[in-house]
């Protein structure tokens, strides 16, 4: 390589690395070389423009074709259409016993398992409900422990005040 070619290559690498970090990667937020502002604000990429043109003029025709394929037994198209038509979640009706004490969660979990085994709710729905029951049970546990701590503190405070009264009497 001649000296001019090496100088040009160094110059290109210098310009290219202006925004590089110590490890050689480009810094975030500065992906362009100096003088290149990037895409204009509000401009759309080709995929977005293509999707917009399809939906504007040929959307109904494409939808009819997709339905035709699904009705013809195309499993992938059936899944595709159902994913967009069916709701992602549904409200479920499940009678659970009142949760007053932490052990009540055992009966609630039994009801959840029964609902799954009878097909009234899906395993995913059961997991979601079980998570709510579990969180509520933890809240009950924390509250019960806090109440016990408060009770022990009050008993100790009472003993400390009695002990202080005895010490004061002996001094006095």
C-alpha cells in the first residue's frame, strides 16, 4: 500500500471512530458520522409505507383471502386470524372461600384445581388466580406477624415500666 492509501484509510477510520467508545463500539445516540443528520423527523420506513398502502386499497381483499385460506384448512392462517379476533384474556367466574386467615388459602387453591380439572378455567388462568391468592395470603401473614410483634413490644414496654418503677422506689 502506498502512503496516500494508508493516509486515506486512517482518515476514514478516524472519521468512522469519532463516535466510538473505548471498546470500539459506537456510542448510543450518535450513530451517524459528522454532517449526516440521519432520517428526517416524521419520515416513515418502507415497511410502514407498504403496510399503509395495502391497508388503504387492498385491505378487504387481503382479509377475504386470509379467511378463504383459513376456511380451506390452513392451520397457520387459522391461528393468525384467531390471535387477532379472540380476546387475549377473559373474565372468569370462580367462587372462592373467604380468605381471612392464611390457612384459608388451602381451600381456595383446592377450588382453583377443581376448576381446572373440570375445564371451567385454563391452567394459565388458574396460575393467575393462584398468584393473587398467594399474594393475599402473604399479606395476611405479614399482618399477623406485625400484630404479634406489636403485642410483644407492648408487653416488654409494660415490664420495662414496672422495672423502672421498682428501681425508682429503691432509690427513693
